[in-house]
């Protein structure tokens, strides 16, 4: 036990973990956070707080993490390298630790050209590997990145990293994961899994490298909300692998429903999207080395309680 967070306890005890995700608003309204958090409470073991995802300005992940702590919900704050240099990152981590935040996901961050300030200057003083090493050394060696000793309590985080099993070249992806584990990752949350056979092969290769005893791997899953979303992810999103089967199922879900009946089409799509997500959870749970799932119901937190219920993930264990 390195930190003693709820997520670490769940994984260490051998339970199948379930984590969720909360996207902060593009304003200063705390009620948005409270509403979303109440939906997720009790249904997942920890909640990821995104850090200006897609390079769009949003409420800070640390402030939202503090709000969740006050609500009795364990946060996993995300930290990207895009917006801060190593001085600012370490300062923020000291502050987050002082408030009792224990889980951290280390990311490079989406390039600013994808966001609402495409002319902003990025930082990328560190990459995700460097960030992982820095956080690990702050915790385990009680040293700042410059080598100076941390005198007094050091920030202690259960350290997470992201992995994309489906990006090219596929054969390289397990080795990249190995580098992140060597840099300090305690757990990994993957890109959304739709192609389960390919993910199974990835996990086999990860196991062949001896990594399954060194890191906890949580498979990313997500409910598809519309047929258009399925087609977009299948054809327009780099690093996503959505089999044609799922695109067809989402299209077929509204067959016979008039286009004018938007409410009925929406309900049919959402039902099929949840059904697919539950099926994928049940399939990845059978893959050796998968320690849990990370449910990314982007701006659709209401779907999470139904997903975990149908997937047989309730009640969540208390450790």
C-alpha cells in the first residue's frame, strides 16, 4: 500500500474496480459539479476530474477534486503537461496533497489547436514520462525534480497513466506501457475499448512483458449515445477502433422510428448504447490482467448508475 486511497485499496484487495469521469463546466458554477457528482456517488470507486480536456478552458481539476472530497467522493485529478512547467506542476501537486487528494492521472494533454484558444502558447516542459518520474520521486524519494530534498510532508499520490492499445504501430503499444510503468505508473486507464479481440491481444502482449504483476490496468469503456457518434468515432477519431458491428447496431436501433419522433429515437439510441457498453464490460472482465473498468460517459453521467447495475458491479466494495 503506497498511499491508501480507496482506489488503491480496492485494487490491492483484488476487487474489480470501477472508476468514472466528471468533466468540469466552462463556468464557475459549483452546482454543476454537485449535480454530476451526486449521480456518480456510490456507483464508482473514484471519479476522474479532467484537466481542461480537449484544451478547452474549464474549472480547474484540483478545485473540483476538493469539492468532491467535501462530498465524500474520492477524486482522481488529472494533470497535463500542456499548460504548466515543472515549477507550476510541483506547486499544484503540493497544494492538492495538502487538501488530501490521493489519486493522480498524469497526461501529456491535448494540443491547444483542438481547443477554444488555438493561439495559446503551450508549455510541454515535461512529457507524460517525465511527469510520472517526477511525481514518483516526490513521493518515494522526497525530492523535487531538481533534486532538492522536500523537507516536511511530501505529496503522496497513487499514480496513474493513460494507454492507447489501438494506436499505430500496434506492436509498439505494450512497450510504451512498459516505459510508463518503469517511470512510476501504479495504475493505467486505457483508451475506450470497442474492439475487444484486439484489446485481448494487447493484454496478452502486456502479460508477455511481465507487466501484469507491476501495474493495475483499467479498461476504458463508454456508452455510445447516437448512431452519428458511433460513425464519427469509427471514422474521424485517431486512435479509436470501433468495429462496424457497433455502428450498424446503433443505426438499426432506430429502424422503424420516424425521424420526426426525436424523443423515441433518442431513447432507442441510448438504450442500445448502454447495452453495448455493458456487453463490453462483461467481455473485458474475462480477460486476464484487467483489474477494472474506467467508465467515460462524457456529459452523460446519468448513464453510469444503469451501466454498473446491469454489468453486475453493484454494490461497490467497502475496504
